[in-house]
C-alpha cells in the first residue's frame, strides 16, 4: 500500500525535516551533554561527526525514502534484501523507544510554560528543589498524556493538513524566539566566561572514549541522522525534489541552532554562577556537570533564572519566560510528530489504515512512556540505551547501501531524477568506509574501556553502562530476527 500524499513544496519539506532535527535535543539535551563532556572539547568530535556521520546518513535517508516509498523496514528490505528486514525493524524500534520518553520531555516543556505564564516560576526561591518536586511527582504523567494526544491529533490530519501546516508555523517561530533569547543572554554580566568555556577545548578530554561516543550520539540526536525519521518524511517527497541540497541545509541549519542554544544557556549559567555569599548565588557549573536530576533538568533549572534577570519589569520577565518554554514545547512537538509518524508509517506499510495505526502508536506511546514519566533513573537509562543505539541504526542503513552497491546507489538514486547537485565519489568513502569504521572503533573502544575501568560493566540494571545497553539491544534484535520472515511476507502483500 503506497501513500499518495506529498509535501506541497520543497520549502514545506525542508521546514518539516528541520522540524525533525531542531528539537529539544538542540536545547535541553545538547547543553547538558556538552556540560558533562568537557565543554569545548566536546565540540571537536561533534563537528567531525557532522561531516563523517550525519550528513552522509541524512543523504542516505532522503534517497531511501524517496526511491522506495516505504518506511525503514520496507526500505531496507528493498535495498539490502529480504534477509535484513530485522535491521529496518531495529531502526524503527530505536526511534520509537526514544519517542516513549521524548513525549515526557515534551510534557515538561508544556508544564513549565504554564508555570511561566502564571508567574509561579518567579515566586520560587529554589529552582532545583522545584524541579525535583515536579519531576518526582505525578504531574509528568499527565503532561506526557497531553503531549501524545496533541501530536496524535496532528498526525491524524495527515501530511499536508497536519505535519506540513503545523511545522510551517512552529519552526520559524522557534528560531525567532531563540535568536531573541540569544542576544539577551550574551549581554548578561559574566556571559563571556560561559562562551569561553563553551568554545575552549581541554585536549586531555579528547582521549576519553565517552566524549567521542557522546559526540556521535548527540550529533545523531541533533540532526536526526540514522533515526529513520527523515527517511519516513522522504516517502512524501515529490520525484522532482533534490536530495543532497536538502541534506546539507538540514545538517548545517541544525548544528547552527545547537550552537545558538548552547551559547545562550552557558552564558546564562556562568552569569548566574555568582561568588558564594552573594544574593542569588548558585554553583551552577558544579551542578550541571554532575549526573542525575540536576543535569537532566539543566534547561528547566537555570533558564528560569535567566528570565528573572532579563529586566526589572516583572511582566517583561514573564513574557520572555513564556515565549522560551512555548518555543521549547514547539521544538519538542515537531520532533515528536516525526517519531509518531515513523511508527505510524511502519504499521501502514504492513497494511494498517492510518487511523488504526495511529491509535496503536499513540496508546503504546503513552503506556510505554509511563516508567520514564515516573522515574528519572529509568528515563536516564532509556536515553542512554537508545541514544547510543542510534549508532547501530546508522550502521544498518550503511550496511543496506553497501549491499545494494554504494556507487550504484549514489549514481542511480542520489544523483538520479530531480538532483540539482551531483554527489561525488567522496560519498562512496563516507557511507561505505567511514561510517562502518566509526561504528567498529567507537564500540570497540567502549568495550575495552568498560572492561578495564568499569567493574560493573556487565550489570544490566545499571543506569548507564555497557551491560544495560547490550542486553536491551540483544533482546530487541533477537525478537526481530525471529520475526523477520513474518515481516517480509506481510510486506510483500502490501507491495
């Protein structure tokens, strides 16, 4: 069964796919990962992986979706062969598993927006305690439900009336608001110290495998590379649409937004890290570089303090806080939409009608997101396991193209009809050599380092280690490998 809907224009497609990339990962996740991985040291591998990982995979996803008109399972089957449908299923599962807890983050954004609008956010003396009280209660569950419901309604309306219409409004609005907040943050006293920290590398940090592992994971998180999300939206591309130009615009546009958000947040954190004893003093850098609730809630703990310092006018502060958290909510919604559409599209490839598929996805999204809504430890575990799992997703997409023939894929599909810019042979090296090499090196480095330095590397119940990731991956992969023949049979019926 093939979907007949298409994005109405290139602009609509680019805005929608930028909506995938530009989400809370650029603001909430990026800043906390940078803080935990050495500031400027982290940016070096992060930029390297933009060119050697994200852009090649984004190009691949556009080409796979446009050429096959299937979601990840069908796309990888048509590219790699019937034996490898389980790889596509894993790609779908990783993004869907992220969706379960990403909806929780979306709910956090909505809750803080209401708190900002009401003015309650400025009646709080201890933002960390406020965050801890909120995140450990039952309110996240309610807002998780609301988030899934809102996105479900949007996806129900389809591609042009739902996804396209909403992203055309939300994405430009988000970017305008971020630029306004950026200029205010860099004018705060001591903001320059935050900018220095953000851009100054510590070379010894580059010898830590976790910095590189997190840099690749974050770049995949930032851009949406390897998720299957861009592949899914590419199903709705017109045949005349260019692939390579769209991919480059998304990659660079997304990383630019991350840098703007990072400068904004670190300027704020350092401006608020006043000497002990001064009124309003906070040891912000000490807290954000630690793991746990304070780090997870970095944006929700310290950004509210920025808004209290924007001006002496209480209403102005409420305004800026409100537009920030509504923009964060917008960012979360546009990314969550793509995750819900990915899962929905996959069910549609197996014969479900959109309405039936959407009901299954939204109900499962809410139910399986409950543990993350109620426990930050579970949330952190899932963010670790499936965030790093994106490395395997990227490896599987690369494998499918290698099986198909890298040069054939480049010349016939990427550079085929509708291509404005022809991709050269460098792409053969990037997708056929560099991506597999990065996977092998990073996972091997991670394995050796864990065996050497982590006495509990084997513990599957650890919050974030090798054991918990591997055991969950193995369980999911085993299930899909066993179901591969059934999936292929069902897909054939829908061709």
